[in-house]
C-alpha cells in the first residue's frame, strides 16, 4: 500500500500529444504540475507530433519550467485518423521499465494504453506496488467515418485493451460511467475525476471586455466552426475572434466561408496561461459550437472568468451548462438558434455569468487533486459517486 504522506512518488503519464491545442494534453499537464507541487516526480511519454498541425517536434527530451519532464518518441501516422499515432514500441516499454514508476496514468483508449494493459503483468513483477490508471477521455459517442467505426469496435471486442489490467478507470465526466460499465468495468473500479482549473483562473483580477465573441480551442472539423461563421453573417454588429491551432485544410475551408465577413478574425494559438486569461477577459461572450465534447476545458476556463457561455447541446457541455441558469445552449449545427442567442444576449447576463463562476469553482485543481491523493494513499472513497 502506498502511503502518500510518507513517500515521494515517481509518476509516469502517457498520452498522445504534448504540444498543440489539445484538451487531453491540457488535462495531463495540469494534473502533472499539481503532482510536482506535492513533491512527486513526473515524466510524460508521448508521440513527437503537435496536435492539430501534424508538425513533428524536434526535441525528444524537454524539461518544463514547472518541473515536469517530457519524453517524445518518433511516431508513425495512422492512415485512418490524425488523432492516433503509433509511438509506444519496445524502446518505450524499456524506458518505462528503466524509470520504474510507482504510478502509471495512461490517457485515451489508444494503442499506448492497450500496450500498457498487455504488459501490466510484466511491469508489476518488477514493482508489485505499481498502480496503473486509465483515463479514457470520453470517446464513446463520437461519430466516426464508417470504416473507422468498424475497426474501433473490433479493436475493443478483440480485447486488445484489457480493462481488468487497470487498478482504476478514471472518468472525466459522470456521463461516461454507463459506457464504461458496458465495456466491462466494475463499479468499484471506476472513479470520477473531472478536468480541472488552476487557481489563476480564480485569482487574477478581471479586466473589462472590449470585444464581443470568442472561440478559443482547436480549429478542427469536430468543433463545427462553420456553424459559428454562418451565425456571424446574421449578426454583423458583433465582432468574432477565432483563436487556436488549426488543421490546415479545415482552416482553408473556414477562411473561404468567411470571405467578405469583416466581423471575423482568425488568430494563432495562445499557450501561456496569463495570455489565455487575458484573451478570455477581452471578450464578453464565449461560444463553443462543437459536434462533440467530453468535458471541455475551454468552456470551464471561460466560465471561471465570468464570460457569458453559449454552447451546442452536446453531452459533455450539458454536464457543465444548465440552459438559462449558468449559460445558454443551442442544437448542434443550428446557426439560426445561435444567432438568436447572440442577438438577445449581446450585452451579457449577470445572473448567468455569476452562476457560471460558481459552477467552475467546483472544478478547481485545488479541490480535484485531493481525489488523486486518496487514490495514491489507497483510500477508495470516491467510487461512491458512481450510482449505476
């Protein structure tokens, strides 16, 4: 049994990307920084790709100023999707064994997580106290192309990802739980630890917004930014900022759609926390028009800064937003509804914005990290949240 108060832990995180605009990477880096603050040692293994651009990263080893180390492995593309890379090879396994972690947290139902599940027994022979956790990040109701959907189903049914190999499966949202149970997880195996926010989102003094509408995140087809652009045409009196790492082909499509729109400006991504907060504060309204979300970080960040929130009614967003209580929702792809909400609430709404801040406070990492403390110390008190 690991005693948290008595031991500095070696924690290994595995994820697909450690660069670019990526909600999973935001989660991984955020919790890793919290672990370092608690005196633990953290290294993150990943592919050598930047999310969104497909750019290869030259540095294999990086030590972040926050004390987190990155190890990036040369990767191969998947021909079916840009979101999966093949990087966890025998060299990566050897480096896992050499690092000899106390805790492994692997993110996503991707090949690197399957590899960890397959080699879990081998790793535990070296370290009988090793704990291995999986964070799937809500891939369960994503609409994929037909071939990819078939292959994904076969991958899961073939048992390549052995869920029984994980000490815990960590859901980032309550809506994930029924899917995890259908995949074969036991109720007592599931914990719920949502995506969180660093304290800076609550502590930095707010500034007055001078601009109207912001989208901040990945510029990718799944974000349905064409819905936002169609709404932009219907409310020419408002200005719109679209900020983030862009998939080149999709960005070209959006720029063609926005030709002639004087109220829309595209900006490159922002990574520094203080700059991100400044960007959010500059705008009155935050819009998230996605086709799918797990538990959107950008939405939480905008809520914490007291922006008026307008989101498509996807499952992940609805876990955070109650329509006309702490934000507003519209049907996925319905630009008429979105434009109507923008016109009606162009000047904001104090009640909705105040309630958004209160909701966001429960997602502070200062609160959520205590759930990891409990897991690391062997206290299994949190699966009581799972009522299924």
